[in-house]
């Protein structure tokens, strides 16, 4: 591990990333040209102290999950990510267990360009790995959540507030069937994945609905369909969604769109302007 070179590399990459590129507010009192250390730590789902020590050349050997989180937060390219792992004394190759969390730089750039669609990238465990600003406005501010909480299926079945459990999708049997089927395929493809195994255990014990669907053994994944979502700021939205696969990572790109010029498309445009502000009057 080359601590000094690693520290210099992290600082240079952090200063390159603009807050708005990471879905964060710009603010008016920034003293750094890029992200703050605490923002990188938050996006990487690690402690601020751990990241700060790495940037100061005083950190202990970072684990693979920590490096993956930092690479994602700093939006590193594949070559930069490999360099990060080498500086930290780690091999860059990923074990094929469906838990890869590094999203290719080209995919991140695609998310930035798609301003009229809500786009998220998920892994085999339905964990949200990357998102664009409209997706954050459509669902929730993922950057404000811990890494384990950025999970569509966990939110849908286990959120403690029933009114917020399904992102306004309510009782959506289509989404429930697709989510359970997706996890069933992922579990059979990656039997060594502790993340997927633990998620299925939590869902089975915590949600009678999930347990029932899991016992039914139905396999039905909708890659092209519609989803109705009741949003607290812009009302009822009937969205088209598409699921695309990144085969080299076995990750999914999920796009939520509306026909250009339609009332729903206009609502999405308004939501893009509103962002993640909570304009509802019935929430604290």
C-alpha cells in the first residue's frame, strides 16, 4: 500500500467531482472546488474519519468494499478504479457473486445526460448503486441514506411507514412479483452471495407478503411495462419503465419515462425543477 500516492490520488479525484454531478446541493459557502471529505464518505457509506485518514496518508489498509464505495463516490473510470486498488495494495478483480457495486464511468455519464427520465442502476441484490437527479426527486434522496437502505425491494416490503413503503406505488402486485422473481434468479445465479442471502432472510421473516410470494415459486420478470406512482409533489404518474442489463457487471439499468409532451412528461419536468424538496404539507 502506497499511502502517500493513495492520499494524493484521492484528493485530486475528490476535487474533480462537482457536487451537482453526485446529486448534492451546490451551496454558497464551499471552500473546495469539488466534494467535501464528509460528502465522499457519505456517498461511499464509510465513516468520515476513515476516509480522512486515507486522504492524509495515515489510513489503515482499506477493504475491498471500502474501495468500491470510494470509487463509486468519486465516479472513477475503470482505469482509475484499477489504479486505486493497486495503490491500496489490492487486486482489482471482482469475485462473481452479484454484489459488484462499481458502476462503469460510461454508464454514469449516460445517467447524467438523461435529464427527462428517472434512471437508477441496481445490482443483483436490488441495491441502488447510482442514480440521476430526476430519480432522486421521483423516489427519494438516496445520497441521504446508508448503503443498506438504498434498496428498492427492502423499501417496498419492509419500510416501517406503510404510506411510504412503496414510493407511492401502493399495493402493486406487478412490482412485487417482479422483485421477488428478480431475487429468485439472483439467488440461484449467485449462491455464494451473503448480501442476497441476508436480504432474502430479512424479507422472509419481516414481510408476510414476500414470504407468500417466495413460497409460490412464480417466476415473472417484467422488463418493459408500466407503473403507476402517486408522488406527494406532482400527483399521480403513469410511467413506462425499461430494464436494461450491463452484462460485464450483471447490473441493471432501470429507466422511468413518459411520452414527450404528455401531461405526465410535463409533471416529470416540474419534478426535475423541484428536485428532492418535500413540498407536502402532511409531513414534518
